[in-house]
C-alpha cells in the first residue's frame, strides 16, 4: 500500500498524476495485475481521460459545471459545495487499471487524473497493487 | 464471497451500509488488500460520499432527479423507470476500496452507500475480499 | 491478461459483450475472484445495465445526449467530440465484476456493455482475472 499526494490549485481542476502511479508501480517490482487507486475525499474523484489536449479536461469541467452549478440548484448542505460532492460521485472514488510486463496498460491517449471539485488542496490517493 | 442485504424504503434513497462492510471484513480475517462491492441490480448503484450531513445525499438525489426526471424526457422503456437505470449507470455497479491493518482505508468523512433509484426494496450486494 | 475486441457500428451505441467475457473466464479455469475489464480509449466507457429491453440502452444514450449534446455547449476541443470524452468519464473506464463457481455473479437482468460515444470502431478491452 502506498499513499500518493496530488496537489490542486483551483476550485475545479483535473490534475494528471500518471507519472506518480507509474513510478510507484515500478518500485513495487510487480509484473502483472491491477493497480487500484482510491481517493480519500468526498469532493474529489478520479478518472482516466485524454492527456494530450488541455481543452478536453477544460470541456469536461465546463460541462459538469453547466449541468451542476455551485449555486442555484436549491441545495441545502450548508458548506456550499454540494456540487462538488455530486461531481465526485459521478467521477467515482476509485480506478482499477491493469498492468502487464511491469507497465500500466493505458491506451495511447489515456492519462490518470485527480478530479478536483473543491480545491485547491493537497489530496491523498491510496494505491494498492494486486 | 459474501452477500450483503441492504434495505431501502423510498423510491430514491442513499442507504449507508459501511458498518456491514466493516463487520464482514473483520470476519474475513484479511489484513491488507481490496474490498470489491458489486450490486446485482440495474436500477441501483453504489457510491462513496459524505456520511455526516444528511443534506449531502439529499442534494445528490435532488440534482440527479433535476437532470434526469422520471417523466418528461421522451423515454420509451415501458416500465417508467428509465431514469433509475440511467442513474444506476452513472453511479456505477461496483466499488473497490483498499484496506490495511484489517481496516477500510476510508477517508474521515466517507461512508459506503447503496444508491437506490427504484425502491423501496431489499437489494443484494456481493462482497469479495482480494 | 486477455484482449477483447468489441465492434460498434454507430456514433453512440451500447454494445453488449457479456458472452465474450463469460467465454474468456471459462477458458481461464479460475473459480472465484474478480474480473476486471478496462477500456483503452478516451471516448468509450464500460457499464453494466439491463440487457433485456433494447429501450433501456436507447433511453440511456438519449438522456446523455440531451444533457451533453455534441454541439452547442461552447466546447473548445477541436475534434468536436468533447461530448464523447465527457460521457466516457461519466460511464467510467473500468468494471470490476465478482465471480464464484466459475460463473460471473451478474444479476438476472444485468449485461456488460461497451459504451460507444464516438464510433463506429473496433475497441480494445483488457480483461484481467484476479
């Protein structure tokens, strides 16, 4: 079990941390199996998506914000971050990614992102290799 | 492999069952690994989110209902529960949660919820420790 | 580790491939554990939902398209498929399904679907048994 730290700088941000996962996987010495990533927060999630064009993460946050704005949806939770809790559950709290030959089996355009919806903060992601 | 039973009482409800998972994990005697939870239904999902303020689950169901209402979206499925099928896929049918020292590695505010979208019913959740 | 190929024929389509997963699981000879499925693409996802009435997948794609249309949301990504990237992250890139007695523990109405959002194409899904 390993703990990764991922830092966000804005309220909403997709922060790629593929290299950190790759490095920890290499250190583990495991050759084939699954990497499980798990975010220990309720206003951030995890996703895999394109890491080539920064407009993809931008468009993703824009669409989610359009559908679920921070204000104006008759939310009752007093911290004014219900939108962040909801987006976190839509993204999901865990990722499971297979690896073989010691390498993550990511597709050509895929990167691993922390989905920050109530930052900027330092977030903890648990990594388990199985 | 274990079977958990989770009871809902309303059409839409987030039912926390963290304690059941914790108890079954303790019974398994396993110390480090992953817990996989899997819901065997197509109108209910699973999620991890805040279990402190009941307004968080309330706001989540409210937002999903606003975006995907039961009626008025030109759905064709005859059982009038297409909204529930869609929300179930958005939440997702499985959760993977790491544990170490025999304890679930949940964050301080995280609880494990069945997302009921077409209840009240008794739902079956498969639990596997690996 | 196995590679499954799933063929879509439309821009948006839910393509069931439960039988392929079942066959590969049988070939593996494993009796109890988890099947991890992982899609190596950023405009397609995976989900479990009802495979009995084709109106359920139809309604799911219809609702997602209503909420996140291909055009008109002020997207900036130049390939005009931001909607597909976003829907892929909402569905998710992986599934984890338990099995016992050599059989997938799917519910009675559950099937395994590739969620195609930018097809038709041949898509690669990694399958790992643990």
